[in-house]
């Protein structure tokens, strides 16, 4: 699980999915605005895909 703050949390799923190392990336809770940080607070789940990475190299 990954959690943190981002200025564009929705872009993170695409970045991880476009990687050769991750698959099945999804939010596991609603994205909420952290008013103190002025950023999205997110929780993501993703799978490390070592087979996919090996095929791409």
C-alpha cells in the first residue's frame, strides 16, 4: 500500500500502471483534500509485477 500527499493523485495510477513493475493499481479509499498541505491525501494499492518487468527487458 502507498499513501501520501500529491498535487495530482489521479495521475499516480497512470504513472504506476505505465511502469514495467506495477499492475492492478487502484485507490483503496476516497481521495480527500488536506487543507493544511493544500494537496490530495491518497491511499493506493498496487501489485509488484516482476514477470512483466522481466519481459520488458
